[in-house]
């Protein structure tokens, strides 16, 4: 196949003053012959699109779902999530987490650590995705039947394929904007990206693009949730519109315009920082209106996607096997168990394991994503079923045994504090024990609960409070077994909007969603101040009294008590693996969603004796024990384990370095700098105080 495909490029912001949105979307001379050749039958056409998906998968596995910039920027740096190792030992991760120490460290930060250089940089890989999508979209736009296809009132195979290409381009740009802010807009296949274009015009154009194709795509099916659909397209419009309407930090040396080239004004928060300001477009209400309509259309085109009665169902289905998709998923990035490549989600965001990189039970899981202890104890409602599925205090030794994760800085199950729990290789029916990063657990990119909460947010911000409350209630009631007490929750949050955003935090805790959500909603300064104050109070209480009791009734103590047990032989349990548990009196099963896989049933495992004590019983995790209770526990074989005292010992890591240098007033520098080669090739410079050499 020849690649004589042309698409127009967005011009720089300085040239936009008299340009219309239709000019941005105009398609110039395209080789009709090439398009007719490639798309003469759906077999070759689908093969071309699969090649574009393969390029996207490479970007996902290396940069977006567990490694790369997701590792450095998304996973930590919110009121919910943090990094596990010592601040000074991991500056390339911790400095972005702290918004580059309030901006002071931006000028010395080396972008090559996680940004790398082409061709393996996230910037280059995402633009390669854009190029593949452009090639397919432009080929179809150049076909003789393109104009007729646009007039269709129902989807066809060709319009579906065209929609997938347009959605892929928009999705890649969404990631580029989230990580870099203003970027070039590349739409000429095979031509290097040029100068910077303001993100607001890109948002407007790609939203317009996806709005055109969404009605001509099929709803998501049962077995194709690794392809884009009309369900995905409408949800993507909603996601893009919420982000375009939200607060972002913009550099002071750019001219910002909308998709028609008209100058924008902004509502700002706080003060400027490194010649950058934090604000949202003054026309944000219009964008929320677009989001509301898009989510409404998504809910009318759900296909095989449906809302589960149980929160755990989604994660059970993700772990189940290699052949299906979760019912609630709209789009999943697929990973095959044992396949060559990089399957990062369980390694970076899963329940940790101190096993070796190969032939372990389970293999090493680093546990890059950790949970702020003050959030776990003081913010997460003890009766919320999502807490234990999202957060864990135990991991695996890698030899078939459960292990308490201490608050001493570290990684794996050897330290680092409370960890994310939603991706646990122990929960897979078949575990890949040959080597690490081969679990085969798919990465969820968009699911129905996000649509419900996005729709609720858009409704709240456009005055439709009844609908907003209805969809908030769907999420919250599921998390509290039908009794979410929504009115009281809204009252405690201070507004319906804040309730929806915090509900999103609970729903997606431990998945890397919170940081970007707080940034775009403008709640970042407030939430960071709150978690810093709560953390300081917790540590002060531990230092002063040996314990601290939070407003929700949870108590964290300097020490807890643990012992190893055999849950099958000693307690008559059917499995070593523990599921949901509300029985707070049972130290083996509460907190839930932990334990170990029945490794004795796994071929090749020889680690258990006849009565191996594989699981950890825990007492005193959430309450202050009396002297009598402690004496009884010791008599029963429990031993004292250091807990809150390790927070005190590592106060600098958990409190002093918590958003070190960020004052909740100056504009947060949350973006990633362009690498030297990117700037040299593109002919532009960094903003936000980042170095330009």
C-alpha cells in the first residue's frame, strides 16, 4: 500500500483569528486510488485499523496504564494516592508528584527520565498513533463514497471503521493534552508535527470530529470492547468536554483561542506561577452542555454494556479469563496472559508481591501506586464496600504467604505503606507464574460508572440537579448495599458538585484518576490542603498519645497485633483467598479482599506443608485495644507489629514531603516538559518554568 495521504494541519494560534471551525476540518486532496485499494473490502480495511490499534497498544503498555508518564504523573500526587519510596531516592517521580516542588524544581527537572527521547518517548509514540489514525481517516475521506457515507442515517461497516479512526486520533490527543498541555496538531500523514497549537482549539476540533462520527458507529458489543464504538464515542465526547471546560494551567506566552479562532477569556484561581496561570474557559457552561448531551446519548446507546449490582463484579470479570470483557466496560485495553510485551497494570497498581521476577507465587508486583494513610483511615467511609477492594494493608511474599506492608519506605510488599488492591494476580483463576508483567489482566480505559458520574457532574453544572442526584445515587447506593444516604452525603460535602467529585474519588480510588480530576475541577488546592492537615493531625496524635481517632470513628494505633493462620485447616474456610467481609470481629477475613490463592492447587508449587499458615490475622487495625485485649491476644499467639509508629518514624516522608513546596495558592505545575529533541524538531520551547536545553 502506498501512503500518498494528505490531511490539513491546524495552523498556529497566531494565525487563527480569522479561521473558522469548518476550515480546521477541511480535507484537502487525497489519493482516491489508494483509499479505494485499501478499503475495497473490509478484510484489508480492518487489517489497517488493527495496525493502528497495535500502535495505540504500544503507547498504552509503555506510557498510559502503568508505566511511563502514567507512572510519574497520574498514579500519585493527589489526596488519595502517593509514591512508596523515599523522596530523595526517587526525585524523577516525586518532583512531578509535588507539582515540581511548587514550581521551584521545574527548571532543573530532567524530562528524559520518563519522557525519554524519540522514538520511544510518550510524545513520539502518541503522535505515531495520531499518524496511523490520520492515514485511515484521510483515505476514507478521499473515497468517492465519502460524501454519501456522511449522509447515512444508520451505521455501516465503513462508517464504523471511519469512526474508530477519528476516535483513536481524538483519544491520543486527549492523552497528549493531559500530559503536555499545548501541543502541535498533526493531521498530515508522514509529516512531522510543527509548532504548538493551543489545547482549547484542539479540544473544540476533536470534539466536533467525534460528534460527526458517533451516530454512524455501532454500539459496543459483548466481544468487541477492545474496539471503539458509538458507546465509546459519546462517552469520549463527554470526557473531552468536561476536561475542556475544566481548570488547567496555561503558559503565559501562548495566545489561547477556541476552535473557530476566537480569543478566549479565563476565570482564574490563585496566583501565577512560572509565567503560568490556573483557570478555566469563561464559556465552560457551553462545554458542560455538550458533555451532558453526549452522556445522555451514550446512555441511549449502551449496547451490551450494563451496570452491575455489585461493585466487585467489574474487577472479578477483569480477573476471570483471557477471553471476555467486563460487563460494565465500554473500552478495555486487552492484554494476553503470558504474551511477550509489557502488561503493567497489576505490576504498578496491583496488590504487591515480593516475589522474584520469575517462577514466583505470584511474581514481583512493584506497587507503585500507594494510598495516603489519612485518606484510608479518615476519609474512606468504613461502611463503603469499595474501601477494602481498593486498598490493602497486606501483600504477598511471592512464596505463597500473606505479608503485612509496613509504612517504612520501600517497594513490593517490603514497605511503602497501604497499597492499591484492585488488580491482584492471586484472584486470577489461572495465574501466570513464569515471569512478571505477564498477568493478562486487561486495563480498563472507560466504563459505565464514569459515564454515570460524568453525566451527574454535567447535569449539576447545568442546573439539572434532579438528574445529577439520580445518577450520583446509582453509584453511591451500590457502594453501600442500597443505603448510600445520599442527601446526608451531599450535605456533608457542602454541594452536589463536590459530592459527585468525591464520589468519583471513592469509585476510582487506586486507579490513577484522582489527580487529573482534581486539577480539572479546580478542587486541587482545597483537597491538598485538607489531606496535609489531616495527615499532620494523625501523626501528631500518634506521637502524643500512641493513637489517633478520626471523625469517622476509625482509630490508627502505633502498634497492631498479627499472627499467621491456616484458614482452611484451622478455621474450616473453603479458600485461602478472602473476599468481601463486613464481620469486623473476624481478624482473618476483615479487612476483606486479601489472603492468598490456593497455591497448593497450582502446578509446580511446593511451598506448603501439611498445615502451612499462609494468611495473616490482624487485630487493632481500626480500633484502640485495651490492655486486657492485648494480653488475651498475646496468649492466643498474636505478636506486636509496628504500625503507626513507622509513620511517626518516617514523618518527613509522609508529612513534610507531602506536596513539598506546593502552597495551594500558586498555579500547579502538573504537566511534563518537552524533551530537547522534541523542542529542536518542533521549533518551540518549554513553558511553566521548565528548562529549554
